[in-house]
């Protein structure tokens, strides 16, 4: 058969996605697939017409055999066995725990899909405003336990698995964490998806489907080693939508011409095209039938995986080169950007994800048949940090180049659609892309960014004619060498609301990085939504015995949907039976972590010790180095004591966990120092159980669910004014662990809620930070003698080759100590001594922990979502009908 020589490349029609009228995200000359239908492919009127056209007999037959959710143990067992025997082709005789997990997960997936389909249909019928949450990370954790608890069928499944010969704990442990995030940014996004579904808001999440996640962390000879995380080997929770594809263009050039009406037209042409393929995952709400959607985009070559011509001519590697290059885009979260190619790949990732998501959102809006002026009344897009900021020029490109709108109307729609959440006040953490890189990769977008900037600067000039120096400060284009695009400024200018994530943080962004923008736009554009966590995962799932105890005292589990009900718990603070069980639960959680530490890391720890935990992303501003210097100080003190003196010391286990970015050398050195200190301390027979140091390898959500409930004290010790909010602090307190922390981020609001007597604060305040940094360079700065002794110990080789840690020490001694470790060290050590003394009186400690738990109602992600909905998105919940229709 002769090969086709037509100029346009026709694509195979699909059978299950909507007809596209938007146009593709790519060059002309390539047709889009002629989609026919998906769950959300028809508008509400079309669905009604289609439904009416189906004869009643056919509708009745469909209803008769339509899938039903299991509700009993027998029905659950039937589903599991069916999947094991047919989907997995296993039998009674070769069904191991992995197969039992797969069968259980598939049974619950089927159950979720029923409500997922109904939710999407209900939301389409209602045709009301939807939220689209764009986040480069969604740190979801394991899905099975969450699904079982949210649909309130875990007891049924536990009994059913027991009949089949399996323990629920063993089955849950078979699941790999979804490798779609790294730190608090991604976990916040995951909590928000849970709350959006629980509160019945119509919402979708959008992200990339990373094939290898960020990386799996291994510790080899005390060093972090990054290896691929093959989490997608078996993932029953995703649905490939091979019929939902978008062609994404990179590179090329822009051709401009005047049309017959005298209007300038811009055409982005040529370049490289990569195809985005959608993968969907159901997000169930708790105690509701609403099941929202998380759509992830995977990349592949636009013309297929394999070039037969090149293969047949002997170019075997080249025959798959295009596919490999395309797949790289969705391979890894945060590729190392210390090289130029890494920077280009990161920018490619961000545009690929934004363009595919915007195409999908616009397509869905166009099915409604509404006018463009209604777009922002139907669509609310939230930018989670600066990573999705390219969505702003991309929407402008769609409206102007593809839909023919005038600039002013397009810009009005764009600004009214986007909201921007800022997550940092650190200037070095605000994304900037070099203009030459953007010019090469996204030439049309750079033109639009320059046009946005020009209009904005003209507005500033008109309103502040005497403040010309302001123009350079607020310009989206930084006049550096090379010039750079300030993505945070573009996000501020292109959004109708900008929010910080804790009161201190929101105040700081208005007085530091966005000070000029507050002057330009007024304070009303800037608001605060203090972060929160979902109590379903971080109490009910992570600490089921504590959740059960609280439910017994409060008369049910209503507190999981209204966390403010926890306040009633304070009435039981003196209840002896309640106190006894509360303490037993904490001890059992510590025993579980101690067993894990022994089994996995070979380190024996005593559960009667005070468990001190710092688990989070490794970064200098989070100051894990301050913590480990404090541990060394404690070790040196213990070594100077007599055996009798040591017996009087409160035993402690310091747990660390977290990943350092592959290119972040200093953070990796902190990990190495922690492991070297642990190696020395844990093998010192003189010290014994009085002090232990454990680095928990490959920290992730499922490990956090085990670690958080076991804490007595947790460390949130960032330099004041650097942590936007923090959410792990909320998780620890909710589970009966107290905090040692600086007056930073949400620590301040936690203090206000739980009371100053129930938190251990130390260190300098944010308003003193600049003066202290100045003092390091220009004043009579003297290193604290206790810290000097710690450094002397490191330099003497106590913890291995001192040369490996010289940069870590020198950054404090000789290079300004930017994160003020030395300034806060004495206060930190003194506060740790106070904690030791307080912990010795277990009755006082227990009163503090119970009181703190009872006062954590404010820190629910449900409260956050209601605040976003009210102040930023202007959306309403859409509760399911009582009959489930």
C-alpha cells in the first residue's frame, strides 16, 4: 500500500472524547483527533438531548445491569476474588500479599469509579463555576487506605481480607507512594484536593505524571544517593485517557501579518511538537459521594514511538530518539537545573503541563456555548506557587491568536480567572527564566510577556509619574545579564488575588518582595489563607486509635468534617481514664516507630525516650544543621559527665528525615553529617540509650503517617521570616506532639491557638534578622562558645573527614551565617533543656499535649478551602442528591 503524501497528518478518530473546537496547541497543518464523547465531553443540554434520544427499553436494560457499589463483606470478597482470578489471572494457590493488594485496590477503584462518573455528570449538568488547581506537585501518599476510610468501608474490607487469609496492615504496606511531589507544597495540594471533594466543590487538579517522581533516596556510606522510583510498575488508581491528547509546540518562530480588516495577526509555526496524554485519578471525599478528578499529563512523541525508516536503515538508536526526548519531559520532578539543559527541561515541563491543562479547561468551557465574557464566571484557576505562571501568557495566546479577542478583553478575562498563591519570601527562591531561553523555547509567549509588561509599566508611569525608579523594580523583565523573566511578578500582575499561607508570611510579602505592588494595586489584592491539613489522613488514617478515642468522647466522627469540634475535648483533660488511654496510644505509636527503626535501619531505640523528630525537605533555611549541631553539643556534654550524672539525663532519640535536591550540595552535606554523627553516637557504649540519632531514609507520606503520631517533640526551627507556613507542624500537634520552633510561619498562629504554655519557642524575631546579618559583616560578631566547641569537635575529625564539612562550618564562621544558626544556638540549647525538664513530669506533659490537640480545630484544610471559595474563587458547593443520582 502506497504511503500517503498529503500535507496534513490525519490522526485516528477516537471513540470516547469530545469534539474539539478550540484548535490545537501547536503548529498549523496538523489536525486534532475528532473526539466524540467522554464523561465531561458533552455540555448539559447535549447530555439531556442524548439521554432523551435513547429508547426507554435500552435505558432500563442499562439501569438493570449498571455497576453497583459493594456494601457487605461478601460483596467485597466477591469483587476481590473476581479481580484476582480474572484481572490478575491468579488463583487461590498463588495469591500472595501483592496480588491481594491488587485485588483489594481494584475492588475499591471500581467502587470509586461509579461515584466518580456520577459526580462528573452531576457537575456537568449543574454547569456552574469550577475550580482548577494547578500544582507541579501533588504529594498524594497511598490511595487504598484513604479510599477505604473516605467511603467508610475499611471495617468491611478488613473482615473480608481476614476471611481470605490476609491482614489489612500487610496489604496496605504493599502500595507504593505516588511519586508526584516532594515537600509541603505538594502535600498541601493533596490536602486541598481531599477537602474540595469532601466539601462538594466542583474541582479538578492538574499536574504532570512523573514516571520516576523526584527520586528514591538511599543512604550509602552516610551520603544521599538518588535512584529512580519505579512507582508506576503497578498503579491501579489511574485511568489512561489515550483519546484525550493535546499537541504541545516548542521552539519555532512567530510570523506576523495584517489581515483584511487591518488587524495584526501572530502565527506561531514550525518547531517541535510533543503530545500530552491524559491520565485520570479519582479523588473521593469523606462521607460524601462527590469524587473529583486529578488529571496528570504524560509526554510522548507526536508522530509515534518508533521510526521504522531509521530502524530499517540501521539507525537503531535514532529510531527511538524522538520518543525518548519527548518522554523526558514527564520523567522526573524537578530535574537538576544546575546545567543549562536542566533549566530548559524544567521550563519545558512547566509549559507542557500549563498548555495541556489550559487546552482542556478552554475546551470544557467552549462546550457550554457561553460567551467569552463569562469565562471567569465559569472558571477559577489557582496557581500553586510560580511553577504554573506560564498559564497566564498561554491563556492570552489562546484568546488573542486563536479566538480573535482584542487585547483589553483578553487581559480582563485572564486577570479575573487566575489567583496566585505565594509560598516563599526568599528572593532567591522566586523563579526567574533567562529571556534567551524563553525566546528560544516559547517565542510567542515572550512577545506576550513583553506586551503585558509594557501595558503594566505604562499604567505604573501614569499613576506614579514621580517614581520612575519604581519601574525597574516592578518590571517583569529584570535588567540583568542576561535579562530574566520574573515569574512571581507575572503571577501577581496576571491574577486578581494574591495570597500568602500564614499571617506572618502574608504580612511579609506585602512589606518585602511585593511591597511596590501593594502600592500600585492597593492592599485589597493581597490576602491571607493560613494553610491547613486534612484530618481524614493526618488523624483518622495516620492515628486510628486516637481518632477512635476522640470519637468515643465526642459521640461520633463528626469532628473529621468539622475540626472545631475538637474544642470539646478540653473538657476531658483531667479525665483519668481518657488520659491513661491517650498516653497508651502515644506509647504504642512510639513502639511501632522503634520497631521500624530496628527492622529497617538496625538501630535499637527505647520507646521510653523522648522522641525528637525533624522530618521535612532538606534546606539550609529549615536549619537541620542547627538541630544536628545541638545534638553534637548534647553528645559533648554527655561525654564530659560521670556515669551517675548521665543516669539523671532525660534519654532522647533524634529522628531526621528528608530529601535534598540532587544539585543542592550543602543540604547533602547536612545529611552526611547527621549520618556520621549517628554512626559515632549510636555505637558509643558509654552513652547507650541516653542519646540516639536516626536518619530515616526515603521520607515520604506513608512514612510520615507512622512517624508523626510517634513524636513527643518536633522541630520547626527555620530562620524567622523564611518559612511561609509549614504544615508538618500542624500534623504533629494534632497527633499529640508538642513543638519546638521559632516565631515563623504558622508556628505563630499555632501558638495563638494552643497557648504559649503548650509550645516551646526560641530564637530571634523576623524584624531583627536584617540587623543581625548586618552585624555579622560589619559589627563585633563573636561566635557562641558552645557552638565553637561543636565546630572544634567536627574539625578534629570526631565524625569523620573534617574536610567534608568545612564548607558547612565556614558558611557560619566566615561567610556571614545567612540563616543565623550562631545567633539562635544558645536560645535553642536552653529551650531544649527546658523541654527535658518538662518531659520528666509526665502528668504536666500529658496535660499540655491533650490541651494542644483540643485547640487545633482552626488548622483544617476544609477551613482553607472555604476561605479560598469565599475570598478568591467565588464558587459554591454542589452537594450530591440524597438518592445518589
